[in-house]
């Protein structure tokens, strides 16, 4: 088995480095002289990890038509964006549609060991969320309902216990008990799409909830100055906040304030990519509702331009945007899209150490780009020791 190499600048220090690997493990780390040529090299970081992917390239996980081949197609599309681990996210739908999606994802993983390695677990986002307009976002009202542990257990069985993350609202009387049971069963519980009081949020956290799903989104357009559930989640140090940094979900000022309030160590980035990511602008019938992808890359509920329906930008775009909005270093920003989400779902992150897994992304960032297409460009990806050559070096806008 021949030794292979990849050369770039470390994402955390900028030091030029050449990694030598054989099979799927790093064999040797060679540090290079930092001259003018080396300073033009792309950056090298561990593969990114996205805990919220609803779909991509015309394929949606919460669909009655989902096939195992669709799951693989989304995973392969993510590789070209530098995402080597991800959580297929099943959003609010009827019991039968959710059951089909979970069973299909699990079937795809059982039949494909490579895919199973890349799927960090399934994220169930709803249907146990708020039915109120605003907090429920684009989730269809007819499928929203209080947490039901018995239903969840049936779904988990169909998923072969692959549901690792569940987003719920803490506003229901059944929420704290659901959180206790889920966390006791090893499922991570996130609070999201909620219309809850401080006491309800505190009760869910006391029961074991640890995350906020896309904090600042899935909320009423107008809130009381104080108190409100955004302040409550920001002030709760036991909650780690997921953030969508695509330039549409959160204004730069809000990103900056959230990251300062929580501190980067208690934040992580998600893409919240929908099936329309990578498609041309236009109207599409999605699983949640009819949506429209605007020319600038904003994905909205069709017929207006304010209410969002997921995202169309890849996770790497968020790395550049938090650097620009909040003044984070590249090292801090990459950790939000790699180390922190991996830690949440119990995955190890490869470092620049012999014996570590060969799983890397080689990329460039351009903070001066005026749109998402130019912010983050993937050049090469290594996963499980295999070199992946993307068809294009740009991510979907």
C-alpha cells in the first residue's frame, strides 16, 4: 500500500505542513519552511461535521420518496463541500413519513459501511416543537404535536438506534419527562422552534437538554424586550448554541453578540441545508412547504422574502462569515464547524499526529468575497485515507 501526501497550512497556526499517510492513518508529519511559496498554500483542517442537513441537490430526508441511493447522494455532495461527517435531519412530518425516512436512512447505512461511517447519527427536528406561527418556522402545522415518548421509541427502533439528536420545544407538560427519558437512553436533546418561558426552559435543562437548535431562528418576528426566550437561552450556561451563519438567518451583529455572550466554546455551526441547496434559483415544492430559492441564495417560503425555509449555503460558508462578523481567527472558526460538533456527538477529531485518522479538507477562504460562492473554496478532501477530488472548488451559494 503506497504512502500518500497532502500539503497545506495548518488551520490553527498557519504553519506549512505535509501529511504522509498509508491506508487510513497518518504515518508522518513533515513541517515545511514558511517562505513566500508556502504562505500561498491552501489551509488544511480536519473534515467538517454538520449536525443539521435536511437535504441537498434536490433530495430531502423527510420525504415519502426517500431512497437509500438519495442518502448516499447527499453524503457524496457533502464531501465535495468538505463535510466528512453529518447528521441527516428529519423534520416534522406525519408519523408514517418520519418512519419511512428513518428506516430508509438506517437501511442505507446498513448496506454501505462507508456511508455508515460518515453518518454521525440522525437528527430528529420536530415534530415535537411549537405550533405557533414564527417559532414553528416552515414546519407544517398539521404535523406539530407534543413530545410522545412511545412514538419516539417506535421511531428509534426503525432507525436501529441511530437517532442521536432530537430537537423539541420545552413548552409542553410532557417535555421534561421526554428529555429525561431521551437523555437516559443516550439521545442528545436540543431546544428549538420554541415558544417557552424561562421556567420551562430551565426545567428542560434540569432534565438534561444541552443544546439550542439554530438559536435566533424559528422564533417570533417580534418579542418582548425582556424577558424572552432568546435571552433565557443565551444566559443559560448549560446550553451550547447551534448557529446558522449563512448571511441570511442571523445578521452579522447578532452573530457577534451571540458568540460573545456564549463564547465560541459553547457554540457550533450548522448549515441547515435544504434539498434546494445546489439548485438554480426558482420555486420548488419541498417537504415542509412550497419554497423559493432567490438569486442571492436566500431560501424562503414561496410568495414572500422574509420567512426562511432552511438554507442553501454549505457549512464552510459559515466559517468565513463568523470570521468576518465576529473577528474570530480561522482556528476558532474551524473548530465551530469541526471540533465542537464532533465532540457533541462523541466523535474524535483527527489532529496533526501520527496514528490519527486520515480525514482532511484542503480549502481557501476569501473574506472579501461579496457573496457566499467565493467565501470558502474546497480543493481536496481525504476521508478514510481516500483522496476525493471535487468536481468544483466552490460550495453552493
